[in-house]
C-alpha cells in the first residue's frame, strides 16, 4: 500500500524538517524555497501532491508529525 501525501505549500515555513527526515520523498523547491514532493513521486507533476512507497511510509509519517505548522497530510 502506498501513501497519499499532500503539502499545503503556501503555508510552509521552510523549516527543513521534512526534507531532512525523509530526503527520499521531500525536497526544498529551488524556485520558492518551500517543501515539494521529489519529482519521482509526484502525482501529475504537482509538487504539492505525491504517492509514497510503502518502505518510506514511516519516514513520511514522521515528517508529517514533526512539521511545526502541520501542513503535510498523509492518507
Ligand atoms: S516540515 Fe512543514 S514547514 Fe517544515 S519544511 Fe516541511 S512542510 Fe515546510
């Protein structure tokens, strides 16, 4: 089972937590400095939406739990 992830990018504070915790899945977008899903896991090329593989599930969840503004949604 993969995990569906959305990032409410407009409210990202670029605190770095998610891309340090799960660098395989999150990255800092060079254009606006906000968190993005890495290209490989994007859905429809959207940097705010992704589908993560099962083996990254725990790291993705940890990132979401640690986000200080709680804008990473995992389903
Ligand atoms: S943890 Fe949250 S606020 Fe911090 S960079 Fe990631 S999405 Fe942005």
